[in-house]
C-alpha cells in the first residue's frame, strides 16, 4: 500500500498537467499501478476478493494519467516539428 500511496503523487501531477517533461512522473505512475496490482494480488491470494475488486478499479486513474501524459508529449512533438526544432 505504501507504493501506491507514493505513486499517487505522479498520478496527481499527470491529472493537473504539472511537470510534463519529467520522467519521474512516469515512474511514479508506474509505481502506483504496481502497488495497486500487488495489493489486488495479495488480497485475492488471501481470499478477500471482495476487497480486491474496488482496489482493481483504482487502476483506472493510472490509465487515464498515462494517456494524458502521452497526449501532452504528442502535442509537444508536433509543435517541435512545426517550429523546425530538433530535440
């Protein structure tokens, strides 16, 4: 649970479109998703699937955050192309 608590800061950064150029936000989102998955697997193995089901729904914000980050990167790449800049 500690992993997805820390990783939630990356999800929040992505949702609020802060730090779009930093790679650490992607790592934090990945840490969040891994923490949620680890918690879900642990609860299922422990026999508490009814507790694991709401935790599995916590993966939806991580998916949306990754998609938002990808969209921002694509926009920046298009802008760089239009301006004639190289990386």
